[in-house]
C-alpha cells in the first residue's frame, strides 16, 4: 500500500462581502444575536457572473501552484459540491475543461458539508492502491443562490467559497501523510436539512417558486446537537484508529458552521480554543468548502506548518459526517 500526502492547498473567497448589518435590513435579526449564536461576522458572496466552477478554478490553480505541480500531472479531479453549476454535466467536467485537462476522470461528490472529507477519503484510496499518483480535490459552493433571504434562521449562516488540496503519492520515507479517513451517513435524519426542489422528487414548476422549495430548509437546533455528536464521534474514531492522544494533535480543523459547535467539539476532547482553526467569523458556512478554506488560510498565515498533526472533522446534510487525521 502507498500513502497520500497533501502537496499543496489553495482557496478563494469572492470579493463581495455580506455583513450582519446588511442582513439586519433584510430580516428581523441583529449583529449581536448572529455573533453570539454563531460567531459569524461576514460572508463572501459570488458576483452575479460567477458560477461554482469559477470559484473552484481559482482555488485549484492556487493549490497547484503551492504544490509546484503542473495541471497536466493531475490524474483525477473530484469536486465536492451540492451547489454545482447545473444538474448535468457535472461541475467537475466543466472544471476539467477550464483547467485545460484532457482524458482524465472527473466527477462531483455529493455529501453536503462533509463532501470535502469524503473526497479526501476517496482520493486517498486511489493513491493507496497505486492507481493514481496525483489527485486534485476541491470543495466549492455558491450556496447563497439556494438561500431564502426572507428566512432569518438560514440566511445568516451561509456564504460562498472554494478550497482545494493537491494529493500526491508520499515517498516511502515521508513522515507526512494522510493517516486515516472516516466517513459516516445517517439517512434516517435526512429531513433535518434539505433543499427540496430541483430533483426528480419536486421538479421545477410554478409551485416551486410559490412555495419557495428551491431554497434550503433546516431544523437548526436538531442539526446543532447532531453536529456536536457526530463530529466528536468521528474524531474519536480517527484518534483511536491511530492510537494518538488528543494532546498530540497540533490543530483541529472542524467544519465551520457555527462557533459554538466547534467549541463544543473541542471541549469534548479538552482541546484548548487556540488549537482550533476557526475562520467562521470571516466567511460563515461555505458547506464543502469550509475545511479546505480554513486549512489553507491557516497555512497562509503560518499557523499550520509542515510536520504537524492535523485532525479534520465535518458533518452535513444527509446527515453525513467524517474525519481525517494527517501529518501535513
Ligand atoms: N436573528 C434573531 N433571532 C433569531 C434568528 C435570527 N437570525 N434565528 C432564530 N431566531 C430566534 C428564534 O426564532 C428563537 O426565538 P424564540 O425563542 O422566540 O422561539 C430564538 O432566536 C432561539 O432560537 P434557537 O433556534 O433556539 O437558536 P439557537 O441558539 O439554536 O441558534 C442556529 C440557531 C444558529 C441556527 C443554531 O441552531 C445552529 O447553528 N444550528 C446548526 C445550523 C447548521 O450548522 N446548519 C448547517 C448544517 S449542515 C451544513 O453545514 C451544510
């Protein structure tokens, strides 16, 4: 068996910013409530002309540059998204073309906010078996186009963005590699967070617009409890599998949905707040993009260093969840 390593990371947040004070003008909410309940201060919103593959392209180009790898070396492209350019073809195929790549497999992976961990896991398996040596994975979302800006329970939470990793086969003596990945799904709880229309169940019609079923619907309190439960449990799984004590982990990079969820997971393991990478104040919940964006920002500002042990954990609609332990 081979091992995979993170050769480079990249991220992109659109320029336009939506502040809490902007939302105060749209719904009955206020800056203090949003900060106290979620930790979010602003979100980045894609420009009208931008589509999901555009955001993904920039993140991928930065990740390739950081890795020192030419796009032509990429053998597999995976896009984690639930807000792709269109239903068909996949955003991965659109992105493949934008990257100028030919004759490689490219596919979307749908696991909502856990999509990036799922993609990391899939890519890791392909490298472990020796099938591919260089894989590009990206979490990219323009979720604001699926949010109802009349619904104060959801519209305060979400923003757009993209984050990418280049994974390569590690050398035999390389100390830095993906140690393990873990994935879960609990379909019985799927109704807690849904985007009802646009699929075969509720195809687009005038009714969709009237009932606003083209927008996400969420049971926030239940999601909150399940998020803490599943992220803590998948973190346990990763630590146990690798026989690593929580104090040996340099950084926890959790899905950036809500500051209080991240703190609850960290408390569970006795992680000090300073060891949790949190950028939720800066971007809100960007679904599959939160983990690679947060990771890349921490690489850029020098917090995450080569050789450190990093624990990633996510949960999302599905419900899905996952974790990964790696030495960067
Ligand atoms: N502004 C002001 N008041 C609000 C707002 C708002 N934006 N939204 C809700 N309220 C009100 C509620 O109506 C309620 O009022 P009431 O007491 O009069 O009934 C009160 O605030 C408390 O509401 P709760 O739902 O109990 O608030 P809570 O502390 O649970 O925070 C929140 C709500 C932020 C949504 C929280 O539950 C949460 O973050 N849940 C997880 C959401 C999430 O992560 N979703 C995505 C998961 S999957 C993925 O990441 C794609």
